[in-house]
C-alpha cells in the first residue's frame, strides 16, 4: 500500500477477477478491509467487493463489513462493489438495489463481468447487466459507477446510457482494452501492484490529467515505451494475476510470503521474465 498509494486514485480490495476475493471468507474480507483502511487513512477512496453466491450471503457480508467500518469510525471514502449477476438475474434488479442501497450510508459501484459469470456452475439467462436495466439503476443516487469487463460495444452503450448522470463513473476492468482503447474514467489494474508509476503515467495521459507539458520533446515516445512495457508485463501475469504478482513482490522483499488462498500452477518462469523486463525497462520493483 505504501508503495502504490502515491500513484493511484483509488484502491480495490478483495477483487474477484484480479485478486482472490472469491476464495476469502467473511472474516478474511473484514480483516483485509480493516488493515487496508489503517494504511490508507483516507488518502484515496477504497472499493470493497462484497459479493457472494446468494442474496442472503451477500447481505451477511455487507452487514459484517458495514459493522466493522462503523466501529472504526473511518473518515475516508469507502464504496461497496457488487457483481449482481453473480447471484441475481436482471429481473427485479432495480428494486433489489433500491432496498439494498438504502441500508447503507456508503455509495456503491456495480461490477459487470460476463467472463466471471460464465465460470459459475449455474448462471442466469444473461451474463451482462442489460442496458435498459442500467438506465433504471441510474435513478438510484447511491450507485455512483460501474466497473466493466466485456465487449467494447457494450461499454459504449453503457456510456451513452450514463450521459444523464455526468458524475457517474465508468471504469475499465480489462487492462489490455484500456491500453488500446482508454476509457473516460480510468482502469482498475492488477499490474499497478508491479508498476504503479507506469500505470499512473499512462492513465493520466489518457484522461488528460498529466502535468507533463504537451510540447515535452520525448513525451509521445516515452508514453509509447511505457505502454509497451506495461503490455509486456500484462501478457506475462494475465494467466494468473494474484500468484504471479505475489511471487514477484515476495522476491523483491515487499511481501513476506507469496502464499495464495488456493492451488496455483507453477509460475517461476513468468516471474523471472517479469523481473528481467522490469530491470530492462528500469522499473525498480522496490520503489
């Protein structure tokens, strides 16, 4: 956290696709959230994934995390991140969220990931939030954004629908797509754990937030090199983000252990390739 905080605009904990949120118990999620908040101390917003495989269990997780957050009297911004189609169909989703969001003080973000839904043993008729459903959800003030994986066309439809709420944020969950087709709100990146400066540079340039002068002689060349570097790293860690990134950070002395919550395939070759690429580029993992 200390290493990445200066370069990010928000932090996601217990993520389901890039992290290990799906295999964490409620108590582990609560511990992870509390320890993250203790380090972040309000410096940036924190997104916390609350989803489980039923409405009832998701409600239990939300109540536990809300209780821990209230007891801490945390002054910073926390947003609950939920993947509705993980346990609920599009039908009745608007009324469900009206009730659910009214039970919390914190804002919400929705998570749309058809690939994640396709992995479930059982799934509902659709693996994407319907655009017509999202249009109605936009009427719920506490729902302030959407983290989207999936097709670029659907992302465009979501963005058009959200024009009625200029403050509604659309985040990319797909790092590769962001590198090739940057969104208007930014990207949630596992690779930022390896190269926070690199991802910050690319994101700020894409969103027009960079303080680098437009006439800086080598600006475009430097951005191109950074983008190519991030793409190289992404190709290496993308098959297993959590275990590969953990192993790299462990070998750098940043993590005490690369232990994961479930079985993983051997990652030694990819880890060595990542370390070599970072050294070649001059991206010091210890900074």
